[in-house]
């Protein structure tokens, strides 16, 4: 803790961070005059999902005759029976698509359609039952339940979170106040996160994770708990990430946020892609369906 306290004092110091040169990528087919450059990806694939299948195994409650005891266990072994009440849930069924640098892809669908499961598979947190996921760079998943240490103050979580993303002390020092201002937690930064509301915690998580440009940023309902002002700032930050040639996946039930932020929408239905394309067309079909 003493080392962390010393690092915190350095973060608040006046020493300026050395700016890095921006990595500029040029789209092989520039957008025509009058069209926003962010309306098209930069041409290089960042995520390839190839016939992906994700299967969960769910164990339910056993009956009295199937409860775990030596006799029943021996009977199942002799009869070559598996564990009782085991069910397989096929959450993602043969999903295939390619995402590119500069893409902001919204994923919509009813509850249970496989949206969060797909993001977790792209992030490498769920192994494919079949098919594969290929990524250029390390995907970073941001969700409402993204792990920060509730016992530590917001200040220390900012420092630790930035270090976990591979930022240097100079970069943390340069980004610290920006993260505090963006999250809007103000003086609460000195208090433990256990005292934060769910909205404050979600804002701080997004502010930390978006402080660094990611190759692939996956956002799962992390903006749902923010107020109107924070959502506008978040939309602007997502556009900045796209401009830096990153790729963003956004799961949100607020279709307005997806329409205003994303250049492409994937509609998942019962684990399959029902539609993939222009946000207005896909969202119009989704609302009708």
C-alpha cells in the first residue's frame, strides 16, 4: 500500500507526460466528398467470427431419487448415465461476420438472444463449442459488472485500472484528472467505491477503460445506468475511439444510442444473425419484428 500511495502522489504531480505520435491509418478507398469519414471502416479486419457456436451446460436440481449418494452414483456409472438434470443451452448458433478498423457495431436483440455471450466469446472469456474467433490485438470487455475493487477509493481504482491496461506512470498522470472529470464523480474519488451508486460505478468504469485507445472495445450495457449528459459524452468518446482506427462493439437496449453512435448493426435472434447492415434499416426491421 505504501508503494501505491507513493505512485498516487506522482500521478497528481506537475510533471507533464510525453505525448505520443498518433498512429494514422488511411482508408484504401477514401469516402466521397460530403460523406463523414467515420461512416466507413478503414479496411483492415480486426475481428473475424467464423461459424461460432457457444454451448452452456446447465445443471438443474435433481429429484430425490437422483440426489448425490454412493448408491445412485454407482448406479449411474453402471448404466453409463451422466449427471442428472444436465441441460445444454445453445446460446450462439453459427454466427459469422467480419469487423474492420473504424467500425462501431451495435448488437441488438431480445433478452436471451446471445448478445452478451457473443461479446464474451470475442473477448476470449468463453471457449467456442465449434467455429473460431480471430482478433487483431487484445479485445477489452467493458460491462456493468467490470471488476474494480470496492474496498479501494475511486482514486486508487483509477491508478490500478490504468496500470492494468498497460499505461505508464506518466500516461496515468496525464489521464488522471481527465478520467475524474469525465466520470463526474468529483469529490467521491476520495471515497471507497462501496459508497458509490450503480450509476457512479458504471461511469467510472467507462471513463477508465476508454482513457486508452483500444484495438477492440466491447461495451455491454455499461452506458445504461448513465444520465443523459453522460451518455452524450460517452457517444463522443466512442466516436473518438473510431477515429483512432479502433473497433467498438456496443450492446444497448437504448436503440437511439446505437443509431447515433454506430455505423453498422447486427440483429441477433435466438443465437443467430437475423440481419446485419445499415443501422436505420436494421433498427427499423427490429422495431417491426
